[in-house]
């Protein structure tokens, strides 16, 4: 019995290394062999030296060029045409032999010469007399007719003055007539406020428009608070509407000073209405304007029966 037990132990001891060795051999990877075989090298592709054939062109491309005309293989020969020379030379346009010249001093020289003839009474064919009979002036009909529509109608329209040697001009003062004649023969005039009424009356009557313009410019430049009442009356009688409007506007702007001085009492009815109806009038209450209008009416009883309402 003991021998059988010892024999079993011995058998187990001998079998242990075999079992452990089998586990170790399972865990270890197999070592590669010293000489590994290389994979076979593939053969190089067979490259042909001849290029591949291109695919045929589409049919529509051929149709695009089928409409073109066929060009000749040889260009046509060009035959040079002989030049036709004109048998006659072209006519040249002749240059003008004349040239126009002008002188800016000529008109002034003519006017100055006419003034010398008038001052010497040379070649004068008519004498003008002022309406008040204070002065007479020998003049040339052609000069007066060229500068005034009034004299042109008188000396060329078949009027009796066309044959008379002395022509009287009613409504024209001697001072005003002298101013007009001086302007016609000299092209300039000297004006002041003292002679302005006489000049305006003569210029309006004889229809000398440039002198009217000069008078209007003088009124606009010389009007003051002290003389605006007289200028307004003069312009309303003899000046164009444009000048009258400018003078009335000056009075409106200075109406306060005119009321304080009392000069507004001599204003014309038209000018007073312009001032009172203006919405731009400043510095007055309604009561003050009413008193001013009432005093203006009382200063001249003939200015109207109706009074403005307060």
C-alpha cells in the first residue's frame, strides 16, 4: 500500500513540469526563422511606344466647318488698275481782298463834332424854345430826331413843325430842355435834386428814356428820412412804377422816424395805405397805428370821409 502511494506522488511530480512547460510554450510567440523568403517582384507593365489612337471628332464639329467656302489653293492674281489723273487742276477758292475795320472812338468823335457845330450855331436848321419862353436853343433836326421819338415824329411825320424854323415846347422848362439837349449832344448829364423835377418833366415829355433812367437812379440813391416825402410825391407823378415801389418801401422801413418827426402827415394816400396794409410793419401797437392814421386824416380834411377802424 505504501509503495502504491509513493508511486502516485512520484507520478504527479513528474507530470508537473510537463504541464507547466506546455503553458509556457503556449505564451511564447514562435521565433521567425533566420532566413525569410522575399515576396516575388511583379513584372513591369508593357509600355508601348506607339501613342494611343484619339477618339473620332463629333459629327457636329464637322458640320460647323462644312458651311465655309473652299479656299482656292492658289490666290487670284491682282491686276493693278491705272490711276486716272485729273486733266484739269482743281479750282482754288479765291481769298477775299476786303477786310472790315471799326473804330471805337468814331462815334464819340462824331458826337463831339456835332456839339462843336451846335455851340457855334453852324448848320443848325431849327430853334427850340422852352414852354416858359425863358431860353432858346439852335439845334440840328437830324440829331434831335435820332435821339428822341418825340422829335422824330415831329420832324418826319408831316407836322407843321417840320417846316418851321422856331418850335415852342409847352410844358418843358428852360432848365429841363437844356439838360435834355446837353445829354443828346454830349452823351452825359449832371443831375441834382434841385433840378430833378424839371429834368423829369422834360424827359417824360420828349421821351428821352436814358435820362429817365438816370433820374430814377438818383432818387433811389439820394432818398433820406428828411426828403423821402418830397421824393415820394415826385416819383408818384413822374417816375416808373418800379421806382415808386422802392421809395414806398423805404418809407415803410422808416415809418417810426417819420411819425416821431411828423413828416408822415404829408404822405400821399397811396403811400399811407401801403404802410398801414403792410404785415411787415414793426414797433407799433394797433392803438398807435389808429392814432397815426387819424392824425393823418385830420391833417387834410379832403383825404376821405371814412376812417380806419381800431
